[in-house]
C-alpha cells in the first residue's frame, strides 16, 4: 500500500469508438468507464458483482464491469448503455419498450437490465416469460417488483420480430 | 373545471428516456476535475471511548490531501461563531469522544481519487477503549444496563414520525426501564371486561426483523463552498429543503446561504435526506475544494438509517359470531443508538384498523448500541400488521369464520374512532376487502394439497405538509410548472397531467421541473405517501391561477367577460361556441418580448393540507409448500389497494408492485443480522433481496374511494402496498398446512415438517 500501484496501457473499443488509456493496474473497468471516459450510465450499486447495475457487454457477453479490471479489456469490444441505441434514433426498440411498459422507476438498475436484456434477445429473440425472468435474475431492482420489466422485455421481443 | 380527460390514462414517465439512455445524473455521476473524494473511517466497535485518532499515516500517502477527526471539524474551524460556547451540532458529523454503534464515523480522509481516499482511510489509526454495549433491546432494558444515550443527548431528538406520517399522541411520561426513550399508551373501554365477553381469545408474540431500504444507489452527497460563505450541496435526497435546513443547522449557516441541488435519486424508500449533506458541506468549507462523498455498499449498510426490528404481542377477543370484544397489544421497537422509531404510528394502526369497544395498546421504544434507525416505506406499519393480521388469521381459524368475513365485520369505517379518539375520515378498507373477496383467486380458492391461500390487510395514514408550486405560461403558450419536490416515483409525470387538466391544455405542452432550494417554492419530504396529495394540490392551484390569468387576458383581447370564456385543449373560447377564439399561444405572445403589453402569466399555488388521506391495501397470496425441504413458492399474488383516484394508473401499479415486492422481501428474505452489535450481512451478497426469479407476476386491482384532499380524489399510494406482505405469506403458509409463523423473515427450516 505504501507504493503507488503500477500503471498499465490499455486499448479497447467502447461503443464503437477506439480508446487508449493508461490506467492504474487495480482500476476496475467500471471506474475506467465512469471516471476515465465519463460514461456514467454504468452504475455502481455494490462493487461486488452482485447487483448487476454495472453490467456492460464485453465482446457480446454480459460482464460485471466492477469485477473486471480495465487492463483486462485490452483488445475488447465494450458496449455500455450509452452505446445500445441505434444511430440517430433516440431510443432503440428495447429502450422504447421499457418506456412504454413502465419497466423502470428510479433508473439505477435500468442500464444493467437493458444490457442483460440486449444479450438475451440477441441469443434468443423469442424468449418465454420464464426465460426473461431467468435472464434478469442477476440484476437487482428494488423499485418495480420486476413484473413490468419482464413485460417490457417481452414487448421488445414482439416489436423487434415485426 | 372541465371534465377530467387527461387524468386516469396511463402515460410513460417523463424522465424515462434520460434514465434509459444513461443520461440521468445521480450525485456520483457529476464530473469535474477538482473534486476531492472523501472516505469515512468507521468504528469497528458497538460502544467504545475514542482515545486517540492518528491521521498522520493517512496524510503521508500519495494523493491524500487532508484528514479530519471530530476535533478538527468544529464550527470555529468552519469560521463560524461558537453558539453559546457549544458546537454540539457538529457532533452528528463525526463521533467526538465515544462511539455508540459499530459503523459510526470517527474520521474522514480526503484525496485526489476515490482509491487514494480509500487507502488513506485504511491507514488512519484509531485507539479505542471498548466499553460494555447494550445491543439487544431486552438486555438494554435490564436494571443494570449501560445507558446508550445520556439525558442531555436525548433532549431535543427530532421526530421522524411527524415527517413521515402523522403525530398520533398517546405519549406516556414518567418512570421507565433503562434506555426506554418513548412510551405510548392508548386505551378505550375496559380491556379485562372485553376479554371476559369473548368466546374466543388468541394471543401470540411476533418478531419482525430489522431491514434495510437497500436502495440500489448508495447514499451520496457532494458540496462546494463559495467565497461569500455560502455552500452548494448536490444530494441524493428525498427532501431538498430538509437537507438544506439540516445542513444549515449543523454548519451554523442561515438557510439562504445553503443551496441544495437535488439530483436523480436511485431509490430511497424513506432512507435518504440529510445523512451526508452536512459533512460534505463542512469538509468543502474547511478544505476550500469541492468534495464528493459517496458511500460504498458496506458503509451504506453500516452508517445509514434502516427500518427497525420490533417485537409485538397481540391478544384479540371475539364473540363466536366474529365480533371483536377486545384488542390488546404490547410493542417494543429497537431504535438503535438514537430515538426516532415509529412506535406511535404502529400503535395507531394496530389499534385502529378494526373496531373493538375495549382497547389497550402499549408501546416502548428502546435505544441500543446499533445504527440508529430511520424511516423505511410505511415506518411501523409492516411490523404492526404482521402481528395484527397473523392474529386475525388465527382468530378466524379458531372461530371457524371466513378470514375476509371476520375482517369485514370489524373493519373501521368513516366516523369510527381511531386509537386517539379522533374519527377516521372516509377510508376504503371495506371496499378493498370486498374487492379481494370478488377476485377469482379467493372465490374459487382452488388449491392442491400442498398449497394454501392467505389474506392480510394493511393501511397507512398518509403524510401532510405545506407546499407551493408555480405555473408559468411561456411566450409560445407552453407551460412550465416548477416545484420543490424530488421526483422519485413518477410524480412529475402526474403533475403534468394535473396541470394540463386544471389549465385546459394537452399534457405534452406542460413541462414540470424541480428547482434547487434557491429557486423552487417549498415542498416537503418525498415520503409518507404525500407528494401527490400535497404538492399535487399546489400544482392544481397554480395551474388554476394561471388559467384565471390567461382568461383575464383573453377577456380584454376578445371583449368578452372572463366568466363567459373557457380554456380547452390550448384554445380560449366563448363557452358553448366551439368555433373561433384565441389560442393560448397567441395570447401568451402578448406577455413576452420587446414591446409586449401584457403581464406574464405566472400562477402560484399554495396549500397547507393538515388532514391526511389514509390508504388501505388487501393482499392475497397463493403458495406451494414443500415441507420436506422447507421450500416455498408463491404461485399467485394479488394486491388490492384503495388509491383514491389513479391519476396515472401505470405509475400507481408500479408503486403497488414494487411495494408488494418489498413486503415479500420482509416475509421471506430480508433481515439485518447482528451478533454482538456487529452487522453480519452488510453486503448485497449476504443481505438477501428478492430477485426476479423469487417473485410471481404481481397482479394489481385498484379500488377508487375518492379522497376529499388530494387532487381529483387521489390518495398517496407508495406506502400501503409494502405493508401486508409478511402476514399474507405467513397466513398462506398456515393455510397450506404449515406452521403458524411468528417471526419474519421466514426461514426454510421453519417450514420443514410432516
């Protein structure tokens, strides 16, 4: 603890944009995104990998960015909530479905839910209610009781199929 | 006022797109290059003397800029006059000479990065001399128990209850056991005679665990001091004006010198407002740098103000046809290291929901060496109703009377006395019970051998507080409504509907904003289920006044008496003449810009509502039990609630479902587990919150018994759904052939049996 932790150069792609950073070896990907890149849509609820508010996609997989070191992202494609939209459209069909179906309240878990749902719908475009429930059971929401979130994701799957 | 057309239709939350795109700003999202990051040093002991705080090891670390113990953070140090030689107000920031709970902050380290601050906090060396601790309330009430608080410290304790619900009275003065900081008693009739009249009596003691609000965003505050002596505080708070007055008091500043900017709140449920704001502001003042103070989850569990544990004994007596003859209750609330438990509200609800001619409700609040409790969604009510509604269920079994019928026979109605003798206003308890009785889940009561169906009720008085709002008509005819309340549950969206309806314009033309405390009109704490009824009423009045002004303006322009004009869909017309008229936009254009000739339309609304609009809920759960493995599944759940009038039904349903989930959390999962004053489950990995896979789809049914107080008949809806869950689930387990459970959360081993 007496000495300064080492610094590491890291290059990765965030939301389609290449970034190059020198980070402390101990810095989490979440802190790098939030503090280094000002992508504050990734939220920190527990910093223990439990709540899922810090979910991001790393090479298409859902990752707790609080449990991954920034240095480990070398060469990876990282997608945060800021990057899930589609071009100039303000909200993508998933986000729109959350809005229309009241799938959010305080908004703190929302980015984590959206990331989990994005990965689910990519892998399984027509999930059942049970599959949606299982897919978001790694994200804690304290406000909604989850019913409206599950409905939102099912509605998004419908909308994207049309 | 024209017929309600914008009211009662579900609309999306207005701030939703911000939250869905990652743009909503919570305190910790504020970016600037000159923040100093603060990290607290917490006491590891429940009770100890602080002998020495050595900050120098921290100050030697790279990135650490400053560190303080309580001795360093005095009013004098802040450049203020000592108030009568005492700077006691600052004691609340850091412990001075003694710590009274494990987790109490004793020092704080400021550094250039959060990581460096964390290193610094680890390096601070504090010498303690451990003292005997009273961490269990029974132990704390024993004759020779160590005192948690001195008489002097107890003087002037603030009243949490008044902020969240209603002061109910029933205070008992005089002798009490050690560490009892409050006693209440409500009596009616002759309690002994009441039980003599009873054909059946049930009696049981119930234990309800202390639980945490467990909002997803940990507590956070940031502050900057200005050269003129004023401070700006960015806060995750339910009440910007509460945070302001508290910070002003602690720092010895006048309120006008403290600006609180309320940020997006990542969940609060009663727990947020004032905890960190004074310390952040004091630090910023001393170091002359902006300070960011964000708790991590461990610290949040240890430092912040959870909901109290309680033990409640209930005895009910009834005649064989199900008429209650007597209600007795004896309650004990564990308040942690400071007074402020909701024992009064609990007594009011426990003794007032059903009518019995004979009543005796007793309650004590005990202080212990644990984190001081605060408000958590319907403070006191889940505790009271777990005991009462479990007892009612047992009584219905003993009597052989249907549980809903028993409740309907005894339910309080308008005019019936509450525990303090005051009459109930119009309430919807009976209507909720009737609605529940009509649901197919109850009518059919289809269940397998291992299944059970349980029912329980709950109620909440509803908070009151003055509020004001301003409604401005912009030059293009749109409306800007400004309030001082924080939008946590979707209230701004509802205010837009209220203003649109009252003014006569489409809601898409109305914007609702929260001002900081420099700019906004007063509003109360977003808690106690009161923002829609109090601030909503002010918005209604402000929009109505703006409408009056635009009609006055139109009258002069259209050469018609204002009384003959109406505003509808943004158009001012002569009543009964659908064609012609002038648009609000045309008229508003006359009020802004060079050469404009008319005074700007600025409606102000002010209210001081002193009567509450109580809301009741009735829940039904169907559970499936596996008694071999102690496994339980909730297979169906219905939440019925009297919402007065659902202004935005989707938002109301969201409150009902979310509150229900928290009630189920109390029933099955959540508990602050202490051992020797040490919290054993201070992480989200250990503290068990309900996940999506734990909960059934929650069905909701709204009953609308209009309130005479809230706008368009609305009642507060946040609290009631969080109340009945524990008893509902316990009663369903009993119905499934399981045991009568007398403590929550329910543990799997309690369910194991034949």
